[in-house]
C-alpha cells in the first residue's frame, strides 16, 4: 500500500501542520517531516512518520513536498538557498505550498521552481485546527490542471472540499477572500454576544437559536464555546489573521477593489494585536468589543 503512494516530505509541523501530516500517515503515506521544534518532530515519529534534521534531508527523496509555515518570509526561507527545497528536491517533484501567503509570493515561487524542473501548487486551507484534525478542510488551489489532478487524492486525505481556483496565485487570492469573510463573521458574532449579554438575554440559548436560522454560520458553530467561556486558546492566532488582513487589503488595492468593512476589520485585528493579544485565537475579537463597551478585562 505505502509503496504505491508518493513519498511525502512535510515542512512545518505547527498547529495545522502536525495533524495534517498525521492524517496523511493514517491514509498510508510515507511522511518525512522537518520543523524547528524537537517536540513536534517527536510527535511526528510517534504517529509513524520520520523526522529529518533539515529541509534538504527531508526533501531529497520525496515525490511530493508540502510546506505549511506561517507567512511569505518562511516560505521563501525553506524554498530558496543552498539548503532549501529548490536546490535539493529532485526534478519532477511536486511542491504543494499550503501556507497562507501573498499571491505574488506563490507566483514567484512557481516561476523559480520551473527553472529547476519542480512543479508547484499553492493550496492554502480553511477550517482551522479542528478542520485539520478532522480532515475536513476546504482547500483552494492555484496551478496547472495536470498537477492538481495528480495531487487531488493526497489533498482529499486532508479535506472535504478541494477545488482548483485558477492559475498560480489563485489559491492564495481565494484564501485572502476567505480570511476577509471569516474576520467579518467573527466580529459580527462578537458584537452580537456583547449586545445580548448587556441586554440580559441567556447567551447560550440565543446563540443556539441564531445558529439555526439565516444568521447561522460555521464560525458560530466552531466558536460558540469560545464566546461562551471566553476560551481563546489558539486554533488560529490573531497574529496570523493580522498577517492575512494585510494580504487581502494590499491585494485588493492592487486590483482596485474597495473593501470598506475589511479595512475596519484590519484595524480592529491590528488593535487587538497591539494590546498584547496576538497569541490568542481570532475569536478574541470579542475582547475588543468588550473593551469598547466598557468591560474591564
């Protein structure tokens, strides 16, 4: 079984990368991983994977290389240079970058990889830590149809919605739109929570009935307990959503799209981060609404 599947190198074993790589192992893939934290490498080996001491070691014999790192600088750090993916992966390797980065970074990476005979897909995801653990992520892909077709069985071990959105960079553009929608949705839920509580309504009951109607959403389903319990353990950190709001506002400016609500949300996320809450889950936008409403936190 394992020998019939491509050999995978996984770079980046954080909140998302660890459970995603483990789901590939469960699906029968031979996974070699590299990250900077030894405890994450130990977790990978405990799940049946192989730890590598460097990017170069991880990718050298791989058929598919997957990267899941925080932002464009980290993608560039693992992709380029003498110890990076492009210098050490074999010609014909398929590089799938599942990080959330700028569309232009993805386009530039695909162009540089082509010179090395390496094919590239940008394939960012939505669904958060729970979606990664449950293998129900939405995966938005940019690149060539033939490469997407080859990657699809692997991607379907990680998510339930896997869609080719267009050429290189398109996956990142769709992810930027996703992050805009998610931020606006969280903010609307947070404002409703404060409004309901200050009005003396049973918050749990109110959120249940709201989620059963047109106001219902995946955000409300996934984040209801965060709001009720003020539990902001990071599933997706404010620091990362701050980065993503910068991507969407910059990309929108480039194409001439007005994002008035998005601009406000970018400032609210930045404000929360500036107040020291960058390491919290993005549902902590509730804290900003509470502060604006006079709560003492």
